[in-house]
C-alpha cells in the first residue's frame, strides 16, 4: 500500500486506457446506433443462474443496465440505492450498511451482509471486496427476499447480482472523460475489446478517478472527503467448440480516501468544550465538518478478484463450474470522536482471503421436468487488529489505549437442488432445497495498553477507567462454532411472459452466526444465527401491445433472532433481536409511450418493524435519565427498523429527438422519494430524517452512428440537504455526527467510441 504501488497502478491504468484505444481508432468502425422502437425489448437476467426474461422469473427483481448506469453517471451503491425503492446503502464510520425491504446488517466489520453480493457468480460478503466504483458493467440485478437455494450463503434479505461486461465478437473501444463541479471529480475510463483469435476474445477495461470532496473541514482548513480510485480488469472468453465455453476475469482495485464523511449535527451539552478547540465548529447541516486534529481520517483498500466460469454441454445437459478467489488488504485511521478535540485515535488493518468453488448441473431445457443440481465450497480467512488511543488528559482523566486482535478461519460447504415441474401449459411448480454446513474458528484478544505504546497497562486506576469508560478489559479467547441448516423453497407459477405470469412463493432463509469483532469487554464474544420465512405473491404482465409492463409483488418476511449491531456511544454491541417482520407491496413498470418517449417507475410501501426486541441499546437521552441498576436497555418492540422508509419511489422519463447533421438529443428527468426514517440503530429522535425528494436530470448530444457522446448530468437539482447516517459521539453523550447526501452537482462527460 505504498505510494509507489499506487503510482505504478495509475501508470498501468493510464496505459490501458490510452494505448489500445488509439490503436483501434484507425481500424475499427463504431457500432451503429439502435433505432427507436415502439415496443419494449425483453430484459434478460440471470436471477436464477441462467439467462431468461425478467417476466418469467418468479422473484421481485429490479434491474439497471450498464448503459443506464453510464448515462445517469451512477458510480457506486449509494447512488444506485436512491433509484431503487426498498434498497438502501448507508456508509457508517467503518463499513457500508446494505438493506433490502428494511432488513440488513449492522456496522460491525466482522459481519457479513444480510444482502449477499455476487459479482460474476462469486460471493462477496464484505463491501471491501468490491470497494471500487461501478465500471464497465453489463447490468446490476437487485433480488428482493431470501434467495436461499441457488445463491445460498447469507442472502436472507436478498441478493445483488452484478455482471461485468464481457469480451465482444467485434473489435470495439471506448474512452470517457468526466468532470464534476462540486467535488471537482475527474474521471478517465475506457475499454478495448474484441477477438484475439478465431476462438478467443478479450477485454481490457480501466478507470482512474480523483475528487476533492464536498465538505469543508474548518479545523484542518481543507476539503473532504478526498478520494483517489483506480481499477483495472482483464477478461477473456474462450470458445474452442460448440459445447465448451470458458470465461476468466481478473481485476485489481486501489482505493485511497482522506478525510471524514461526517459533520457535527448536535453539540449535546458540550458546545463550550468543542468550540474551545475550533471556534468555527457548528451543528447545522451545512456540509461543514471539524475533526482530524488528533489523527487524519484515511482509508486505503487494495482488492484482487478472480473468477473462472466453465460451461460444458454434456449432450442435452449443461455442467457449469465457477471458481472464485477474492482478497483485500485495508489500512484505516480515524479521529474516532469525530469532533474538534484531539481525544480518540483509531487505527485498523485488515487482511481477507477467500476461495470458492461451485458446480451446477442443469437438465435439458424444454422437458416437462427441469432441474438443477449443485454443490458449493468456500474457505475464508479474516484478520484485523483495531486499536483505540484515548487522551483523557484533556478531560482531566487518564490516557489509555486498547488493542484488539481477531483472527478467523471459516469453511463452508453446501449441496442444493431445484426442480421445475410443468403440470400443463399454464401451471408450473418450482421447489428447492439447500443444505449448508459451516465451521468457524477464531482467536480473539483485547489488551489494555499504555497510551501511544505497545506496552500492556498495569496501573490499576487506568485499568478501572478503561473498563468504566471504554468497556475495555484484558481477555483472550479461542472460539469455535459449527452450524448447519436445511432451507426449502416452494413456488407455484401460472402463465408466462407472453400471457402474463402470476406466482406465489414460500422460502426459508438462514444467516449463520459469528464472533463479535467489536467487543472489548469479553461479554459479547459471539452472536447466533438468524432465520427467516418469506411469503411473496406476484404478478407480471405486458400491456398495450407490448408497449408497457407492470410487475407487482406483495410480500411478508418474518425473522427470528435478527442480528443487530448498535453503537452505544463507546463501542458497537452485537445482539440478536428476538423477532422482526417486513411486509408490504412493490410495483414497478415501464412504458414506451412513443418511439421517442420512454417512462420507467417503481414504488414500494414497506412496514418493517421489530416484533420483539426488549434488549436494545439505549439512546443518549435515555442513559442520562437512567437511574436503575445494571445497564440501560430499551424496548424497541413495534418500532421501525433502521433506515426503513414506509414509502419509497422512483420515476424517470427519457426522451430522444433528432437534430440536424445526423445528431441525436437525449434527455432524462428523474425523481426519487423516501419517506421519513431513522438513521441511528438506537432510533434516537435526533436521527429521524424527514421524507424528501431529490431530482436528477441529464441531457446529451450523440453523433451519428454513436461515434461520440457529450453529456451533462445534474444530480440533486433542488439541492436537498438530508442525513445519510447518524452516530453518537464517543464519550460526549448526546453529541452526534452525521453523513450528508451530496449537494447539487453538475457533471460533464465526453465519450469517444471506436
């Protein structure tokens, strides 16, 4: 993670962007631009591990194509989640919190997400595995509800299925330059693709970007959060015969961020203390921060991902093997109190390695009874060493440090089967089972250290303060746990894409338990697995002579032992909520109004609440009023889940018009809405974000035959100010910091295609 490594990668990416594109510019003609159509094309997805029409899939799925991602300048999950109702991505201080239909995981970095991520068929349970922005993608599919059979591991809330763009049969190349005004983001991206031999095709894609952030830190007198990202991906497709196809992909990502995404939104009772260190500090939601005096906020992530997919036809059967390897290394430092006081410094490194292998056998397509048989194996290791240094002398108390070590190995294997029986031309029954077994072992240790050193603390008074204030004590433990689960699924499907399709589906999902990485007390070493039973009734239809589609889903999912990680102002505490329920209605559709006017829209009503959760962490206000013995706990039974809105929607209108000289004008207008929701896991009233709508717009001029494209994208047109995530400030009970959504931005881009 040295500077020279980043320089080498940047040089390599720049070479990949520029050299091949210039070589092909002289010899390759661009792909002709598609003509406007008065009917809808099929949306092809792999939500059931094979290519099929979205209208034939008995799952609630939202799909965003690669061209749409590029046209709307959506470069990460935060931006994408604003376009998809019932899909939320929030950035906490240390990780991303992903949820579907109100269900997700907490901020403990040891958590694997309740929403499974799959990139080219390879599971990615931690957001650091694919921390680089969206780039050169074919599509993103958001599958809602448990996906236990075919996707399996930790998809109890849903799955995000990402497919990167593959090699093309004809030579192609593209180069895009972008500039965004508010954060001063500069992006250079491109790819070159085409045949290498008669049986081998290749694609090389790369992206480099840098932005200066949209917050201003009054303490350090600089813009934050700055970032420098680089990604390079190479993929090949080998097809030596009609019965064998091999796809291989390798990518390397380098992410470097400096500064905090948080700003103070509440002084609590500490305004005089905080302003003494920075007279300019304030608690208005105005994109002005004040932190970093003790230690600069910084994060470096290097990731490597490899996927190999082999398709072999065995007569009428198809055997598929997917081999995956994923690794990342991170270094992170934080001014962990998030204020102007040089009080708490946080440092952490991580090392993660994962190998996986999946085999699937698919029966002949078109038989009355079709089936898929499969087996899956995965082995992973995860190491982290978080450290806190607290300079208590500023508050007339002691200086102390806490050093944790966590080293985990996990092994998973599973077997699964899904069968589809066509009773007649109208009715189909789909059933599946997946058996999973997992073994985890870990060594965990916490040591109270002398401030700023690696020497264990021996002073009894300091040890007592560490326990009382930080909840940190000396302990070590060797941990083991084994779990197994059998998850069934049953669906009844009526009709098909041409006639309209209705379905009813019942699925059980399971997410394995684990060890609490954040625990410093030794009292919360592990948490249990969670289970879910989901019911979904859906309807998909085409209307107006195939010019319109409407898809509807009514759902209810009951969770037992829901895993919850909450920050209590000092540390993250991981517990199992007794029960939770998510239920509601989703509808989405698209309409080709005229050959040049296209409408898409989606909306959701969701009631996601804790059914029984009596041991939740108290808010700062509740702790201040607490006089009883023991720890302060609150009852959140009947209260909404973190970041869940009852109402969410997105509508988008696109228009195409002819201009002189063969030019085309493309324009779009989109509105995204979310009703009020809580942005802290303790559901403090200070974290309640009122409902708001954001407006995005874009316009582009495209040349004849799509040789070039020049565009403007405006995001958050009305400059809405809303919080993204809220955290308690450590030590200063009642003070809070929050991230804020990006301001109004203007992004300019130019693309040249060959």
